[in-house]
C-alpha cells in the first residue's frame, strides 16, 4: 500500500464519518502491509512471538473500533503507538504479579532464633491467621488450597469452577493483603488499598 494512503485522513462518503466497511478495508490493508514489522517491533518489548501477535491483534481491534476520522489521520503511526501502549501495560501487569508472588509470607523461623524472635514469629503467625480469615470466601479458599494444601492453580480452578487466571488473581490478592496486614496496616487501610482488585 502506498505510504500516502495510510497517512491520509480516513473519511466516509462526502467527507463524513467513515463507514464500518471503509475502516475494515483500511485495517485489512494495514495488516497485510505492516503486521510483520509490527510483530518484530513488539518483540523488542515482549517475551515471545505469541504474546507479540496477541498484542498486535488487540491493536487492530482498537483501530476497528475508532469512528473519529480526525483521530486516525496517520493510521500506521496510530497502530504502532497503540500496540506499544498495550505492550507496556502487559509488561507492567506481569511485573506487578511476579513481584507480589515472590513475597514469601511463610519464611520458617530459624532453629537458632532467640526467644524474642520466636515470640515475634508467633505474633506474626497469629496476625497472618487473622488476615486470612478477613479475606473474602472465594479468595480465602483459593489461597488456602494453593498455599497450604499445595494444590496447583489448575486444580484449584477446576475445584472452584474458576479460570486459572482468576485463581492466580485471588492468590495474588491474598498475598498482598496479608503482607499489608503484617506490615502494620489496619484492616480498614488494607481493604482500602485493595480497591480495584478483582474478587
């Protein structure tokens, strides 16, 4: 496709709003001419080709949903910018999840610990038990099955009739909430900090 065609304003009949068919045709042309380059571009930000292709696909969907011609005067540039933003969001979500899952709430007390350290450990265990009881039922169940009964995420998902992604979200939520409580947050403050989390 000639470059000037991609950078021309997207307009419908008589310069009005573009029709769905016109948008679809332009995005199809864009896919044919730029998808390989877009996937290579995304691979510089993402971990594998499958993930890069998923983000590229989501970017094309975003383009198809646009109905303002002035917003896509430069369609190819808009596509790459949209895909980059989606990739960055995905990387940030993954890093946050990995950071939360690395938090170990269950470090064993060393046998050489002093009496004071042992008492503090007992207090932390008591607070941890309280924090777990404060979790919502589904979140608590997923967390307990995974952490204490060592059930896999897939097994927990099957037992609870949830998706593995939802189970992972519950577990991450529980770990974060318990960490907040162990760090001294009140129940109210910890609940407030969890606003926006699923479950």
